[in-house]
C-alpha cells in the first residue's frame, strides 16, 4: 500500500507474526530499556536501520495470551529490502522465539517461581535491539526511582530526538553520532547528576564497543570488556545483557532484588556481588536472570506496575 507523506511516499504493509508459545503483550515491561508503554497490548516502535533508514512498527495483539501479534510496518523506502531485518528486530524485542523452558522447569521445583509464573502467563521481558539506545537508558536508570528514569528517558527523546517525517507524534531516538555530538550542557539539562561525567565523553566508537561486547560470543569476556568502559558497572553491564541481548547468564542486583531475595529466600540484604553470583549459580543453573525477572514482576508494587507511561512528560 502507498500513501502520501509530507515529502515522500510512505509505504506500509500489515503482517502477522507467530510466537513459539503463547505471549501476552499487556504484561508489565519492568526494567525495559526502551521508551515503550508498560502494560498495553499495542505500541508504536521507531527503528533506525543500520544504513539510517527509518521504519515504524505499529504493534498490537488483538487476542491476549495467543501466539499471534499484528504489525503494520511503515517506511519511505522499499519494505521488501528490509523485511528480514525488521522482522528479526520485532521478534527479538518481544521475545517471540523464546520457549521459557528454564522458567517452566524451575517452576516445577520452586513454588515461589511457580506462583510468579502463574501470575503472568505469557510473560516476556522486553529487549531493545538498538544497543546504543539501551546503553543510554541503562545509564539513566542507575541509582534513581522508576518514575525519574521514565521521565528522564522521555525528556531526552523529546529534546534530542527527531520527529518521524510522516507522523510527528513519533520521535526517532538519537543516533550514535548524534549522541556523541551532544555537549556537556545538553546532558546537564536533564538533571542527571554524576552521570554527566561519562555521558559527555561518549563517542561513536565507545557506543559501538558497547554493542559488540553486549552480544559477544563468550559471555564472561563480553561482560568483563563492558566493565572496562567508563560509566558501566555490574548493574549496567548485566542490564544490557538481559534487556538488550536477551542473555540470561548473569542476573543483576539492585534494591528490589535485595528486598525480594531477603523476603522470599531469607538472603541477607547486604550481599556482595560475588556472594550473589555464587548463590544464584547454585540456586538456578539455567537462565537465572530470566527467573529473577519473573520473581521481580510478581514482587513489584502494583503502584509501579500500573504507571501510565503515556502521560509522562
């Protein structure tokens, strides 16, 4: 289908994608490193392809807890040439190829995990396929409240993003080059404190390194290399593994994780990262980060799960 945009013709097509097992898009997307709504069955996602072309994916699920989602793709370029890439991105971000086998296996042995999994059937965590975007948002999420993180994310996108040419209600996240060109005063305008010190030094090469190490074939080596980059500690590196690459070897630890483990498993609150990793490894051999995410989803206060992200400015 073709229709006229403001300057160029906009091409669009609607496709249906099938997940391996039933999925529910309305499950709250806690810890999401992308500007997507928390608990809706539809949203619009803007992608910048590797050559710079812009695509909009309008994603919806008409029947909850089914294998199918509907996607309308829009762009000002030839859709067929990019079909493999944008379908792969959507499937990755939503988790359409996951079987949740480790979670189902642990649910049979642990009543706490089983209860959490049953509370949100069809759960998938959301993973951002655009790693430079995920990296910026992971840094924003350090040592702050969920609301402040969401607000900073929205302010950043609104200030430094670019409107989609054929739909000015949508904004394109800044490219790696645009991020590298931001001045210290730009970062300071977001009121993000100490994070300015390393965000102001970001370069395209550093952002590309973050992407390389996030998807590095050998997980431990990729994690170690991420930790060598200024501004990236254990929490941020592991968040990128989980919420960008869908790698579940390394769980992360924050205040909610500490509270959950203390409340559910009687684990001391002030646990070192080394002790945390040892406990996790002994407790859950496969995909510990995914299992912990599921437990967190059930543990999160309802007031946080029901945040209306559409009204955050």
